[in-house]
DNA sequence: CATATCTTCTTGTCTGACAAGAAAGAAGAC
DNA sequence: GTCTTCTTTCTTGTCAGACAAGAAGATATG
């Protein structure tokens, strides 16, 4: 560790090493299939201990960026970035852009749900709808019911990827909205209009009318975006 | 690929510990905001050293599932799963389902691209088109040119999330297709028909006709799915 | 030449140690 | 009694060394 101190101290060393290696892979400095330096060499390069390097390597392996073979070394994965979609937005989340992605995804999920709906799917949607309609529940419970409604639709799409992506985007947006306007304003919440939109979606899915279900979902989420005061990013298509 | 790993493989302790803790978070055994056991306690619980626990903790922190505070402990994140979308497919990737998601995403990206296109976006699309048309390039180069064409469209959407998701899904599908039919069959590849489809997409985007661009992209990717022999997941009846 | 063994390198895991940061309790000042 | 400050203790962050397990190349052996 003679002298080569290229890392600033206040950050966590593991974070820095992870970031640098990931950048080198993304930028092509380390090309797919290429053999990486050994943990010992990496430690000497960055001026850190092997434990730090191992934690960074562990993360990158978990993300699918590299493949480690005991006794040999680590190799840059054949398709780096092909396993994990990370929403990292260090400078803040672009809520409007994220909403666009959600609208697109959930609209298609609603179409698929209308085509593949089954009785238990419909029952879960109906249960969630009833949960939002009930006047006795707390606000948090209604948010959960709203999430359950959208999750039920996504699950009915019979496509696990849609289900997981819808859940992912919903959670990400809820978290982003929560931090963006923490206590600053009441959530627009479950007004009668929202309930009407939800029921329109449910009715279309129940009737098996894919196009109408997708359209109803698009309307609902577009309105939700507007209710949050977010500008429309896309002149209508 | 997953089928060829029936051999008894050594279990990495870090993988096991990571999986168990992640499951406990996902299943609610560890609820958001809750304080986790210390590294020492976790190590004693699982019967592993602190180094193994630390690598697992490091991964979970990287995934946003937990937040670690030096001197205190780790806490389950407020929105676990809200940062990383993982394509993990135990039992193999469902290519048809993944294609559905890609079609939906790229179709919308094409619509947005038609609405937001700029001259440099169009130039990159044209360059990629020319690359695929050239008869002198190798097959790999044409695959890269195809990826560049789709990436240029996604970039033109003026929505970074679409750009990254399109890239992510494209890489994941290429990797999955590559492992599914490794050397078993030539990629259907850059036939004249594919070129025609690409040019239809480009023309619609160039003219700024969003609906037509989305439709052309849907047709193109649906055909691509059919050329791979994948059944349509959505019976329209 | 073919094969078995050995050496060496690398990753996987364990152990112990110390620094840095934070919280709880103890001690003193008012 | 209450407030402030110090100390102790716990926890994470980092380092160092050690050994087992696995793999590749070198070497000895037939």
C-alpha cells in the first residue's frame, strides 16, 4: 500500500471501488469476456484491502456484471447490464418521465389482463376496489388497496415480467412522490373521480375488452399524473 | 443453460445468506424501517464469519433493500425493491413473455421518438440503418447495428428511463436467445424483410407520425418474435 | 508421447485486530 | 432536579494474516 492513495476518505471505500470497476466495464475499458485483475492486484491498485475489493466484486457478481470462478479469476460477463435494471437517479427522479414509463407498462398490462383474466384475478381486483371505496379505512390502507388493484391487474396479465415491472415502477413512484412532497400536500387520494376511473378499468377487463381496458388505464394514470401537477412529457400519440 | 447445472455445485455461503435475508425482507419477516440484527449476530445465526455476512449486507445495501449506518446497524429500506428490477428467472427465461414486454416498451419509445426526434437522433438511426444494409459487414457487426438502431430510437424518446429499459431488455433478450440456441441455428438476421421493417419505422419517426411509428415498431418486433418461433402469448379471443 | 504429480496462483472463508461513529449511561456543574 | 460532559459500549468500516478449495501450468515419470 505504498503511497498510492487515489481514494478520498469520507466515502465508503467499497462504494468507490464498485463504482470505478462498474464504470470501466460500462465504458468498455474492461470488455466482455475479459479476465479481470486478481483481487490482490485490484487491492494494490486502489490502495485498499482485499476485503473491500471482495465486497465490491461481490456486488458486481450479484448484478451479473462479472462472473467469478474460484481458482481462476473474475471475468467480465458476456452481457454486462443484462440482468439488472437500476433506477438510479442521483440527481433526483424525473417523476414525469417515470410516469410515462408506468403508463405505457400498465396500459399494456391492462390489455393483457383483459385477454387472460381469470375468476380469481377478477375477485382480487374487486376486493381492492371495495377496499378503496370503504369510508372507514385510513389513508395508508387506501394507498395499499390502490397498489393491490394495480398489482392484481398486472398479475392477471399472465406475464410475470409485466407483473414485476408494474410492481417495481409503482413502488419507485410512490417512494419518489413521498420524498418529493413529504407532508407538503395531501395526496390527491381516492376521490370519487378516481374511483370511477378504477371501475372503468375493471369493467373493461371483466368484459374482456383489451383495447378499452388499456385506454381506461391510460386515462386513469394520465389523470393521476396531472393531479400531481406534472407536465405532460408527450404530445398525445 | 439452467438445465446444464444439474451437477452438484458448491454453494457459496455469501449467496445463501444474501438469498435468505432478501427473502425475509420480501416476505415481511423483516418489515420496512425495522432494525436488523448486527453483523455479529447474523454471523452466529447462520454459522458463518462476519466477512460473509458483510458481503451479503453489501449486496443488499447496493440493491437498496437495506440502509446501513455506521455505528448503529442496518435498517430495512422504506421501499424495499423500489430501486432494482432484476430479471432473475428461476427455471429459465420466458422468451415470449419477455418479448411482449419489449414490444410494449419499444413501441411507446418509437412513438415518443417520433414526437421528440432531433436531427442528431435521426442521423444516428440512419447510420445504423446503413450499417445493417452494408453487405461487407460480419454478422456480429449487423447485430450491433441493429442494437444501435433500436438504441437510437430509445434515446430519441427524450426519456432516459425508456432509453435504459430498452437497452436493458434488448441485452437481456439477446443474451437469452444466444444461450437458448447456441449455434443450433443461424440467427434469422438481417433479411430484406427486416430491412424494410426498419425503414418503415425510421420513415414514420422522421415524419413525426407517432402512431405509425409505434405501429411499425410493433409489427417489426412481433415479426421478430415469430421468426424466432415463439408463440404469441396473447390469444386475441 | 502420455500421464501423474507438484508447484503456484486465485478465490472462498475464518479469525483477530483496530479505527470511526453513535447511543446509552455515569459523573460533575449549576 | 436538570443540564452538560465524559466515558463506556456497541456497531460498522477497514486492515492484516492465515488456511482450505479449486484450477492451471510446470515437471517428473512411465
